[in-house]
């Protein structure tokens, strides 16, 4: 496998770097329940093009979130599906639109966008300061009706498809005041459904050929990256039981802030 990937331009050093980055993202995800995609994608975007970073994370996200589905009790799954299907439907449509835009966005612009969404993720997730207009946004955008769920899901999907940023998904679920295990499980359920769709869409749109890589080679890199990502999620789940929620949240958001600022700097330099 290493030799095959090296033919496509991914040597052992690159593989080890990707493995370390995805393990870190999985560790954050397993510990905090969020941040897998944005941490890993943002760091990988400083090593490769943002398009390659987004595509490489498709399989690791799918596998990692499959593991976290165990946070949901089996009896809760039908209730969650009935409650969240309008949101998932909107997110699925939006994701396809976002992925169609992905190959057409210039690299510096995508890096800037990813950096901005990373910092927006931090601002929306942090629990210490109430943002101006936050209550108004929750009231207007996160209503329980079907139309509101589809609309928010559509916007979430466009952003997620183009950047891997799931800030809207997290903000939506946060507005429902779910307990930590249910939050993690429902978030995983939504992202698993969307990730399955993204896998087929990425292949159909030719995104696995991004960065002049052979499609099978980039798909193989994504598959290989899923292994350390899964290990990171498992390690994070164990770590979560030993740390206070406040410590976990503060550490994850600090890391995301540093990554977001780095992406902004890279994007601004490339313009």
C-alpha cells in the first residue's frame, strides 16, 4: 500500500504526517464530540490544497462517526430519525451543491473560507460569551418546524460540502439542549448519512482526482487515513471520561482558533 501511494506522490513521510493529523482530529472528536472534520481538514489544508484536504477526510469522517453512533441507545434511533429527517434532507441537498462548488473555488479563497468558518465554529461553540444576536438567530433559524429544519439543513450542507465545517450542525444541535451522549450520537448519525452521500458524489464529480492525483490513489489515501482517525476517536472517548467538560471544550476551541488563524494567514498570503 505504501509503495502504491508513493507512485501517486504520497510517500511514507506524507502518510505518517496525514496519519498524525487525522489521529489528532479523531482525538478531539472522541473527547469533545465535535471538531474532527474541521481540525483535520484545516491542518491538512496547510499541507495540501484545501480541495485535497476536504476529499481526504471523507472516509475518516464516515468511519469515525460510525463508531460514535454507539453513543445513541438503539431505542432512540427511530425517534431521532423521525425528529431530524427534514434537517438531514436539507443537508443532503446542500452538501451536493457545496461539493459541486468545491473544484471551482480558488485555493486562497477556499483557505480563507475554511479559516473563517473555523473561527466561526469557535465563536458559535464557545460557552462563555453570549454573542450579539445569538438569541435572535436561535429564535428565527432554529425553530422546530419542518420548513425551518430543511432551510437550516440546506445552508449547513452547502458549507459542509465545500469546507467540511459542521458549525451549523453543531449550533443547531446545541440549540436543542441535548445531553452530551445524545448530542454526540445524533451529530454522528447526521454526519454518517451525509458522508455516505458525499463519497459517491466526490467520485462522480471527479474530486478524487484533485491535485493531479489519480482518483484511486486519493481514495486509497482517504481509506488509509481512516485507521488512525478511528484510533484517535477511541482514545478520545477514553480521555473524555477522565476530564471535566470545561477542560475538554477549552482545549478543543484553543486548538481550533490557532488553526483558523493559520488558514486565514495562508489564504491572505496567496491572494
